[in-house]
C-alpha cells in the first residue's frame, strides 16, 4: 500500500502526461498486490487477477480494488490491444533474462482465451520493468511506455480513479 501511495505521488507530480498516467497505472498494480498481501496471501504475478477476484473484501479494500481495476482498464483487454502491448513489452524486456518465460506465460493465457488475465499480467510485467528505469527513459520513450501499458488519452477518468485509489490506500494503511 505504501508503494502504491508513492507511485500515486509520482503520478500527481507528472499529472496530465503519459508519465503521470504510467505512474497512476503502476500505483493500481501495486494496490492490487498490497490488497492480496493484506488478505494473507502471497501475490503471484501470473494469477494476481484471479487472486484479486477470489478475495473476500469489504469496505475500503473492496472500493480500492474496484478503483485499481478501473485504473488498469480491464475492459480494454482485447486481442488488438494485447497485440500492441506484446510488441512494446518485448522491446522493454529485450535484454532481460526472463523474456522467454514471460512470452510463454502470455502464450499460455492467450491460448486459454484468458484475455483479461493476459492483459493484467502484461501490464503488471511492463509496470515492474518501467519502475526500474530512470525518469529520462520514461520521457524519451513515452510512446513505448504508452503502448506497453495501453495508456489512454482519457486523463480525467484516470485522475478520478486515482483519487479513489488514493483514498482507499490511505484508509487501508490506517486499519
């Protein structure tokens, strides 16, 4: 939850830009992982969306999960959006040792017609990769960032979801 709040602060500082949207989406992925951890389970990247669906949540965490999933944009999980993101993710992971493993997991999810799970996994993988990069990379390769995370141009909706996510993360830490 703390990591989610940190990313939300970065999103607020870069508000209205691709980098701001990137940090907002990363904050959403971090919130989902934090909510799963608070439920007593260890977040597993390939199954995180399934874990979030199975959580018995109420109150603040449930509202936060809804806001996080809205920020992530699971409704955009279509074959064309996944196809665009795959290419960008491959570029991001081109020098990583686990690039083939990630590709096989994506193939597994696509082969089982699990589009939402694939979209979530790819976004989470891209988010973790981008967190490790410098801010200059985010600005220089903003189109790559936009494609990898499937960022939209609807900044108002994203900012609304991020406000809800901020309230939920703050409240979850107080509990």
